[in-house]
C-alpha cells in the first residue's frame, strides 16, 4: 500500500479519535488531559501510541539535546495536542522541525480549544536519502 494512502487513512483515524475526545470532554481543559484521553481512544482502536519518545539531536556530530514530541502513532504520524485560539506559523514551523529530526513525513496539530475540533496536517517531503 502506498505510504500516502497509509498516512491518509491513519490521519483520518487519529482525527476521528480526537473528535470523539473533544465531544466527550468538551473544550476548556488542559492539553495534557486531552492528550491522555486521545492516547486511550487510539489504543482502544488498536493503534500503538508512543508518548514522549526521545530523539537525539545532533549538530555537526555533537549531541546538543533531545527532542520529545507529544505522541507518535503507529511509528508513522507525529501528533501534537494543543489548546490554543488558532494555529500560528510557529506551530507549523515546530512540526516541520520535529519531522526533520524524527524522519517522519506527517505531523498532525490537533486543537481542543473549541467545541469543533481543529486540526492541521504538516507534511515533510521525502528526501532522496529517506
């Protein structure tokens, strides 16, 4: 199956799970509560969810720190939960950087701040070395 199709199907399942969470919990809570509920919903649907997985960040061969994204689903999609009024360019830039470090191609920003779930897909184009 083409990776684009796998990403599309998985992102739909993640978004569907997030909609269930926001419909049940309603807006107004801390983002970590939504994150935990989303993990439970995704696991109930048979997905493997890594929370706070660590990625080593290097610069010119030197370890400079550790990247710790919110969630990675099925080792394919990075998910960042937010409770913000709107997504900003800095949110997208952050996901672009996370994708570069993790080697993943798709990130989902998921915003639980309103009764209607908001989301944004961020895609990293495959590099020749991928």
